[in-house]
């Protein structure tokens, strides 16, 4: 988070042809003009949730085109269960907010900080608020914050933003192994009140970030609670769609355009999406997955690819949620409180994102003439329903998804 930060049914429910484009106007009334898939688009294969408790060794599964740095540290055994390019440096995006919070609290007790700082830190850690990060970066020395924390924590790959971009806190370089060190400091070395203050807020991470991006990807989607996360994203062109309101503009950081690379060859331009935090009772595992994606990658595609990578990891103490993973299509797809249209909007999905379907039930019929479907998929991680029209499968009723309890 650098502060720059549907298919439908009936007979063969294949992708609607171009001639149905006019019918999209009807759907716009309920779904904010989700785009029809192109003719011949293949339905995505369902993906079953991984069993993260398996003892079988697995290699991190990095999707094609993705550059990744991965580290998973088991605090119970004191060993890494996964390492892949763990020393490779990435621009931190909002993961650096952990260092901003630690620097501010270094010689302070959370109990004695002003209410304004408590509110700022709460928003910065829970909802990744950029204006709070701006405040701490500009007030307490900018790059000097990174330098201080490098020395204090013994970080070996972290570096301040490159010359000429000192105001860009999200350009701070970081690696997966240094991210593990940061969390180990919070959990094992920091004063107890500082540890509790920071971790409580990471456990309370909001699905919708302050810029309306859905930040419950990676760790937050791959594992059941308990978990705690600090996420990062940067350089996505779409607006955030999270929440019942409209999206906001993309993150942009004041100043000139980003250079292609920073110090030590750190990529400053490709879309970045990072998931970091802890998983399991007692914060057993520390997980850091830093990723870069090809230019032009949509937020939903990156969200999906990072999710698949995270689910492939061996994370002691982590348990996978129950359900089946499916792709979706269209943009601004509505998640609703009930399986019906109306004034019951919970949020909107990132375009094309993969979702976990827990069960399905019949509800209000939704039409894109000549296609109609009255089946709805329940998404347990959102606590709501999407019409099966937008699930990437050719059948109205998903064949491998159980009925929701009241319809059994």
C-alpha cells in the first residue's frame, strides 16, 4: 500500500454473447454496471481450501508472472517452515507503518499518549490510514525513522526511500526475513504494553481500508482466526470498492512520478501486494509474503494470486476455512445481506476476485436476458451472498457446494 499510494443460467450457462451487451443496462441498476465477460471466456475451475495443518512438505506455489519473497517462522520450534527469496527487497507499501508505530512508541507507554495519537495509530494499524502515516513520517524525521529502526531491530535488508523520494514512506525497502524480525521484536522484545497495543489493532484489522480497498486478502482469507495482519498495496489503477458506499480514488503520493527502481534495484513501479502478520493461537506463526505483479494487473487478480500463494504455505497453527474457492467475473459485484436485490448491500468485490463459497440457496431470481438464475452463493468471509450469475461456473447451481442449512 504505497501511499501512491457474471454467467447465468439455464441450459448451458456459457458466457453470454456480445449481443447481450444491451441487457447489461438492466443489471446496472443492481450491480453498478458489471462488465459482461467476453465471448468464449472459460469458467474458472473451483479450488478447494488447502489443509494448512498437513505435515507434508510443500513448495510455495507462486503464480505465473508473480515475483515473491516469502518467510514463515514457527515461534514454537524457533524454525522457518517456508523461505523463498526471503532476503529479496520490495518496496514496503504500508507494511512500513509497523515501523512508524514502533518508532513513535519506542520511549513511550501507550497509556500516556495523547488521544489524537491514539486515534491516528488506531486508524493507521487497523484501517491502514495514509494520512496518519504522513503525520508520523513528516513529524519524526522521515527516512531517519527507517534508519533508527534498522539499528534498533538489527534489520539487514531494510533501507530508507531512495534519494529524491525521501517523502515517500511506502518506498522504504523491506524483505520477508526483516518483516519476520519486526514481528518477533513486537511479540518477544517490545514492552508488554506496546506489544499488546499494536497486536490488538492488527487483530482488529478492518475489511475495508480507509481508502476503500478490501484488505482481507492473503493471511486474512487463507486462515481462520486467530490472526493479526498488516497488509500493503501499491500502484493499482482501479478504485477501492469495499463497503456499501462508492469507491475512492487510488492511493497517490504527493510528488513526482515514481522511478522504475530505487536503491539496490528495488522495483518502485509494478503493482505490489503484501500480506504480513501472525497466525494461530499465541501468534504461533509469523507469515510474510511480499509480491510484485505484472504491469496492468488488476487488484482482483493480484488479490487472487496472493491468496493462492498464501494458501500453499505450511503455516503451523493455521487452519483453513471450510468451503470451495471460485473465481468471479464482472466489476463492482455486490455482496448482499440477503439473497435478494434491494437496500441490503454489504460491500462490493474487487473485479474478478476469487472467493470462498460456503453454501448456496435459492433466492430472488436475477436476469440478464435470456439468462436467469435464482441461486445465490453464501460467502462466509463476507457474511453475505452474491448471485451465482457472477460465480465462474457454467451451472446455475454449483455442483460441489452444499445447500445452506435452512434448505437442507
